[in-house]
């Protein structure tokens, strides 16, 4: 599946997570992603834009698209499961 190929790339889910609540500029997004290299961030943003998950708005700021927000909704059960798993693993 093409979507799983995109989502399986390193940093992609982290970028989606960081954009979940707000629009961020390139540098702010890079800082929140443990200062990943600009070239990797740029490539991942292009991948996500190509998949329709992220969109660029004014001044090189990025936000989740409607599809990106739908993806977060679809991933919510996984987030719930991960929280329960983390609690049991303590």
C-alpha cells in the first residue's frame, strides 16, 4: 500500500504528530523533531504533501490537510492502545 510506504518512513509520524494541533514553520517543526536535518525534513514534507496529508500555507508554514486530520482520527485507537501498553510496561 502506498500510504503505508509513506507512513513507514522515518520521522513521518512524528511530523504528523507535531502538526496535530497547530500550523508550524519549517524551523519550528525541525526543532520539535529533535533537530532533524533540513534535507530530511524537506523530503518528508514533500512526501506528505504528495500523499495529501500535509499542506503548505503562507510563509513556508505547514499544517495537516483535511485528509491528515482524518488520518489522526483513524490512528486514535492505536494511540489509546499505546497508552495502555505503556502503563502495563512500567
